[in-house]
C-alpha cells in the first residue's frame, strides 16, 4: 500500500509539473471587470501582445463589467486556478468595493494569488481655469471659512477621486460637498463648465485639459512631483500629511495557481511592462511602472485594504 501511495503521489507530481511546463498551451483570458476603453482595459490590451510574444500563446481580453468591478472579480475567483484566467483590475475590486457592497461573492484577501501591481498613477486636485482658487492655500482658506460649501466632482461613489477627497477632508479636518457622477466624462464636463468647483482626478484623466489651460492643477497626490506636471507641488510638500494616494492596476489569478506558472506569468508581465515601447506609451499618459513581486503585492494589498476601510468607515461612505 505504501508503495502504491508513493507511486500515485509521484504520478500526480509529474502531471502537475508537465502541466506547468506546457503552460500556456491554449488561449489565456485576461479578465477585466470594467467596460472597454477605461484605464484598466487599456493596460490589459497594451500588455497582451507582449505577453503573446514572450509566452507564445494568444492572450484575449474579456470585459465583464458590473457592480464597480466586483462582478468580474467574483467570476475570476470561480475560475480554475490553471493559468488560463488572469484577473486584471484597478484597486476598486481589490480594496474598495468589498467595503461598500454586501455579498460581493469573493474575499479579496483570500481568494486570489497576487501576481504584480502593474502600474500606478497619482490624482491631481484640479479646478477650472477661471476659478478664484489659485493655490491649495486658497482652497484650505475657503474650506475653513465656508465648511461644507466647496463642491468636488467624482466619477461616482467609492471611486478613487471620491475617496481621495474624503481622505483630504479627514486629514485636514475640513468638509466639502461631494457631487458623484455616473462616470468620469460627465464629471469632467461639469468641472470644465464650472458647475462644480474642483475634483481630485486621476492624472491621465486630467492631463490633456491641464496642458491645454482649461484646468488649473493645484496639487498632486504622488510621493514626489510628476515629470508630466513638474510645477505642481505634492500634498506632502504643502504640509498635508497622509494624503499620498495612487490609483493602481494590478494582476492576480484565482487562488491555487501553480508556483511554476505564477513565476512564468510574473516574469512575462514585468518584462512586458518594461518593454521600451510599452513603458514609453504608459509613462506618456501618466502611468508609473511598478511591476513588483507577488510578495510585495500581497503586503501592499493588505495595507491598502485596511487604509480604505478606515476612510470609508470614518466618512460613512456608501455605494448609493
């Protein structure tokens, strides 16, 4: 019996190793939990051709949008952990949605193998070009003199731009008026038209209008100044501590991904992100390449999960 069990175990090990070595032997799905055309979709479609080059298989982007990305995350969680379903998502389903929605159908801390944070991008505090607010000092002075009056647009409740302004209010002891929109396009339209006072928008969302002089950037949430907006001071420079914020896109897989496949996928992703053609394209629109290790992503995920949980609870933020 002992010999039989040993033979079975050796056979299973050989099959597992053979499967890992053969991967990928069929098309791989990059599951994106948002509609086509958004930042996360752009990241997936930008790296897919390079993954094909490096791994020798077809990589297909599949958009499964809904419920702030949590619907697609639940689909990814239920997929087989064989390397043929790869989850490409923004921070929302990983660290925000589970705090806002009940019964999302997955545990973001337990149901995925984390591969890498692909890119990150800071948010920029922007106001219309004709705004009376010329600096962060003006914004803070107005907040203190007029609590709850200055309006901030966001792409919706629980989005990165919404949570950034909530964090701003919490760290500065001020308050304003949050105006959620159904997406970034209508929020930008009303900001440009002066219907709202300001927005903490993602840098790649606002860059074109800032460069064109239609918006004025007052501060950036990155750890250091962005080379794309070198004259815009960071929040830390302006004395606002604890408000360094990045939106980010990352890659994960259903829990249980074989170690060999995980290592190959990680290596190919990091190489794709740092390919000169890909890297230049992403940097030009405001993304910063991260490409960290699975261990670093796992630790980062836990930190971000706790951080935004606190912001949401203190701000009494809901998905409605």
